[in-house]
C-alpha cells in the first residue's frame, strides 16, 4: 500500500526543473504565509479578546461606580429623612412639619423614589409620602425589609426587587421597588421610640441603568445579584424563573472581584465580577465564548482573502523567478537535444556563470566529438582504401606467375605466335589492371580485362573449355570495380571447367532495373549447398583447393565501394554447374562518379544510406547472400591468397 | 514547458476562484442583516391582558434575533378583519405570523392557505368551525377541529384551567355546593379555548350539586358590563377569561354583582388588583409569558430551518389567592404582567 502510494506520488511528481522550482517556491511561500496568517490571526484574536475583557471590566467598574453613587444617594435620602426630619420633629405635635419635611425630600427625588414610609415598632404606619391609602393589613412586620431592619438595627438594608404592596393609589398598577430600610428613633410625646424608616427606590432606575449597559449586540451581558446570588436585575430574569434560561448566579455570588472562566450548558464564558460596596451586590459581566468570535468571521475571511491574493502574487513571482533560473538550463537542454537529434545547433551559452561554464564545456565536448568522428571516418576511409589496395594486390602476383609460367612453357614449346599473343593479352590485362591506379573503371574495360584473361587461360588450358560473352551494350559505359570478373573466371576454370573436356563458361551482362547484373556461369562440377553457403562468408573453413578466397575478395571489394546491398550471389548444383552473379548499381561512368565512388561515397549516387554509416554499424546492412556486413568484414580480415593456382 | 504553464494557470485560477468566493461571502457578511419580522395579530392588541404575552414574545424575539411587530387592533376585530390583517402582513414581508384565532367557520381554511406561504402559529386557542356571531353562548357542541387537522397552537390547558377553577371553588366550600348557584361569565364564547374552559368547569362541578344558573357570553365589553348586573343573584360568579374577569371585578367593585363571590381566570394587572383588594376570591393565571415566548421561538425555528414544523405546546398556570399573592414564588409573575 505504502509502496503503491509512493509510486503514485512519483508518477505525479513534476519532472521539469521549472515546475519543480515553481512548486517548491510556492509551497514554501504559501506554507510560510499560512503559518504567518494563523499566527497573526491568533495574535489578533488574543488581542481582541483581551480588549473585550478589558472594556467589559472598565464598563463594569464604571457601572459599579454609578450604581454605588445611586445607592449612596439613596442612603443620603434616608439619612436626610432621618436626621433632618424624623429627629427634628416630635410625631405627636409636629406631625405636619414631619410630613412636610418628608414631602420636600420625596418631591426632590421623586424620579428615583416610589415612596417614603415610617413605621413604629409594631409595624403600624406612622406617616408616608406620597400620601396614599395603606392596604388593608399589609402585615409589615413579616416583610423582609422590616425583618432585616429590625434584625440588624445599626445598618441600612437594601432589599431585592419586589412588588410594593403597602399602598393603594387606585391606578390598579403595581410597582417594582428596592426597599432601603433602617431602624430609626422616633420621638412621640417627647419619648424616643424605635421605628423603621422605609425608602422605596424605583426599580426602574436600576433597571434603566442596567439596560443601558446591556445594549451590546455581541452576546455579552451584565446582571446584578445580591450576595446570596438572588437576581436583582437580569435581562432574562423571567426566562430564568420559568426554566427557559440558566444562569450561574448562585455560583458567581461566591466569587470575589476578578475575572473567572465559567462553563454553563457547555458554553465557555468569561465572568467578570465587581462587588458593589456596602450592599455586597455583585455586578457581573458575562462574555460567552461566541462573543469573542463575533465579527471575527469577517476578519477570518479578510485574512484568508489577503493570504490568497498574496499566494497568487507569490505564484506569479515564483514562476518568473523559476523561469529566470531555469530558462538558461532549458535552452541549454534544448540545444543539446537538438544536437542529439542530428542537428548542428549552436550550444546555448548564456545565463549565470555556472550555466555558461556548463554550456561551454558541452560545446567543447561536442566539438571534440565532431573532430574525433571526422578522424574516425577518415581512418575508416583510409583503412577501407588500404584494404582494397591490399585485396587488389593479392590478385596480381598469382596470375602473373601462372601467365609467365604459361608463356615460358609456350616459348619452350616453340609456340611463339601463341606466346606473342599471350604476351600482348597479358600486356592488355595488366594495362587494365593498372588503370592508372583507378579502382572504378568502365564495365567495358572490365569485360576486356576478362576477355584478355580468358584468352590467356584458354591458351594455357589448350582450349579445354569454351567461353562466350553475352553482354548488353547499354551496360558497357557503367561503373564497376576493376578486376572482379577475373577471380570469378579463375575459379570457374580452376574448380569448374579446367579439367573437363567440354567445359563451357558463359559471361553475360544486363541491366535489371536500377542494377547491373554480371554473370559467370559454368557447367563444371558444381558445389554442395553447404559449400555455397559458406563460400562468401567463412574464410576460416578448410577448403580443399583454397577455393572461394578470390570470390570473397571480390565480394568484399564490391560491398566496400557500393554498399552492403551489392555483391556476389552464387547458385550452384553439384554435377550441373555454378553461376556466380555480380550485383552492381547501374551508375554511368563519368569522372565525377568515379571519384565519388572511389571516395567511398556511393550513397550520394545511390540515394541510399552512406557506406561509412553502414560500415560503422549504425545502419542495417544486409548482404546479397543474406548475411550482415559485419560478417563480411570479419571474413575480409582473414586475408588469404586468392588462388593457389 | 506547456505542462508547467498549464499547472501555473490552474493554480492561479483555483486561487482566484476561492478568493472570489470568499470575497462574496465577506461582502454578504458586511451587509447589515435586518432581523426578520414576525407579526402578531391579536384582538385588542393594547389590552393589558396581553402584557405578559407580548413581553414573552419580545424576549424570544431578542433571543432569536427577530423583530416582533404587534399589529394594532381593536376589541371589535372580526374574522374578516383578522384575515385581511394577516394578508397585509404577509404582503409587507412578514416572515412569520402569530395569530390569536377568532371564532369563525372560514378561518381555518384561510389560515391554512396563509400557512402555506409563511410559517404561521396560533396562540391562545385553536380554530373553531363556528363564528362567534353564529354561535350561541351555551352551545357546547361546537368542538374545536381535531388536532390532526389543526394548525400548531401554543395555548394553556384550557380544560385544565376550567377544572382547576371549579376545584378551587369546591375546595373553598369544602365540596359542599349543593344549593349554591353559580353564574358563568365568558367573553369570546365561540372560541375553542372558552369552550374547553367551560367544558372543564362544568365537568368538574357535575356531581357537586351546584347549579349553574346563568351564563353570560358577550364579546363586547360594554354589553358584558351591562349584562352582568341584570343577571339574577348567584352565590358564586366564575369568570372564564381575563376580559370577563376584569369586567366582573369592575361590577363587583361597583357592588353590581349582588354580593356574589367572584372567581376567575385572568392574566392582567386589573385581575391581580381585584384579587389583591379581595374582590376576587381566587385567581388562576395562565402563563402568558410562556405562551408568547414559546410561540415566537417555534415560529423563529420554522423560519430559520426550512423543514422545521412548529410544534403545538400547552403551558401551565398558577393559582393565586390573596394571602400568597405577594409571595416570592409569584413575584416573577408580577414582573411579566407589569411590563
């Protein structure tokens, strides 16, 4: 599985240097930006979070101070009623003054007050402002504010919000108040008595104050509870009382001032607590986790867009950079590829110093290779020439020896005319053999050479065989390698008709398509199929009379000059005879063609692959007998005399 | 080289497409989101009996990020007016409608059609098959449509309310109601809610020996106020809804109820006041805040979630007597009613 995955990854991995560079740069840059983006976002988030907490804390402190001021003012009202009114007047004979005093204070603060009432120790109403009818049996002594006042006489007590149920003003309405109660000393008939002073603060004042700071829309909110956790103000207090919403007010009531982490119904929250002095009330700010992230969505998208735009820019820049880096390499690579494809472009040398150095090195290497190639070709050509010369040189000594031997024999036998004819034929023979050092001659000359040779041989063999020439006149002006028919005829005589009484050799020549076909056919002993198969290919085989070396020599020379498509073809059947067919291209003999052929560039004339290319093994080279040129070359290397004659 | 260019173009295109998508989302987020409007159609929208209901809806609207729009209606709102109002509200772009269905035969089908357009929920009562104008006050056979066919409704357990009121009377009289006469006061008698309350009340008193000597059913407050003093003297008067209770309370204050002991179901500060002043012996208060809160929450859910169907809900009620009226546990009841 892992292996397969790696294989798949390798398959899709970029191959080009430019793609690799661009991808690598882009990946690194985008990764860095991504990390930077996340770090920046987290930093921004932490900073924003800190800001929210700080601003909430400040708002909480400010609101706490406002609330304290409000409560202090209420206490001051209570003090004013007590010290400036109740203590000043005797309730028995100065009730009107007391009422007026209370009325003045109430009217001065009526926006914040619902009422001021004074009760005696048994809970009976002594006086109240505004004047309203007291409800029937309100049972004051059992009310919380009264019990608190009596319970701790030295203090003032703030109740939690409740419905004021003491007076009936006839409006059929009920008011929410927070009661400030304290035990006071009331003078009645000159006798100080204990009473309870009640100042009912309008809950709406506190409610308004709290509503003002609860107007944020990001989910954070503030509430007020007393020291036991009982809610004084909460924007959802009805929902809380009906179980539609939960609040951790009871837990928070135990907290000291500070910032706390809280978890409520799976929602993490920051809870900031600020205690209101004297009352012990807790002003609590709650920042649910979603409040921190509210508005962060836009910032997140903004960051993402910023990163994407930068990524797009970076990809463009990376592409330009990678192009700049890779272009010289790619151009160098292109020129090398073109060179490998056989063209001869200038090797690209530009770009950075390293690339330039590399280009120069490659160019120098290719120049060196070219020179070496030329040298090799020249060497090959020279070698071929020397081989040809060597092969040609193998012919003459044998024949000369034999011819001279025959002439000697004729002169000794007094056959001077024959000797003279033979000498003249021999002279013609050698004139053509020499051909002024040319290798390529006319077919006509080659045929003349063959005829001279046969004349000599016929004299030598006392006309033991007959020879006829059947040549199409058209081919006489075509090019041929010199001295190719003589070895074939020599072999035909030696191994075919030399010892026969009615030996017959037919030399024919005709044009077959674009080719020239010369044939030497005898009715001699013939050869087995196996002998024929190895006659032109295997010079190492043991031959009974050294036969075949001359043929192989001819075959090699033809192939060297005209190419592997040409050469000899041998058809033989034991006791029937042998036909040696010479395949040559039909190239008209001109001086120019001759020079081209002698330079080993027959391909130029043949519209076929060059000989040197075939010789170096680059191109397939099938010989006439179905063997490769390489085979032929191996045989050529094994040099043997053409004839043992 | 070509592959490289292709890769480059693909990467750039991909990044561009993602950037455009994010930009569109950002642009959408930057647009000020106007909270969706939910319209409330109730009879006599300014009546004090709706204070807790409206406060509950207001709280739910804040929690659900919706805007509550209370359509201004009078006590004389008819079924046709109600349907026109709903139609107008839908055409004005209300995303949801909360309706107190008035008694009327054609209401059910029409509401169903509107409910196909926008989420719609009923409060206080299910729809009935008979118009109040066509309905006699004592007609007990007019039944509410079966719940399977009805639209979702958030309401009090009306039968339970009627039964609780009767049980309270029984309890106060130690179960001895033989020979006692009872008068019933109902406004909106054609509504399924009134019918269920009356049925529950009558059922609970069936074996008590009490004689329900008269029933006053008037939709018009003035006519109701005029009708009550004209009724024969009864030992007990039971008002089955807030409007009838405040009317009866007012008559009692004016001593026009011939000394009858008044019991009732109500949810206004006036009803509380009459209990506080002793004019009402026992008051049963349905949790209107919860009706408002839950109905708006349900409709908001339906607006926000495509496949959500608003669910019917029954809410509880409280039993108040004069001596526990200002108890701590009832303070929040006051808070909602006094908004």
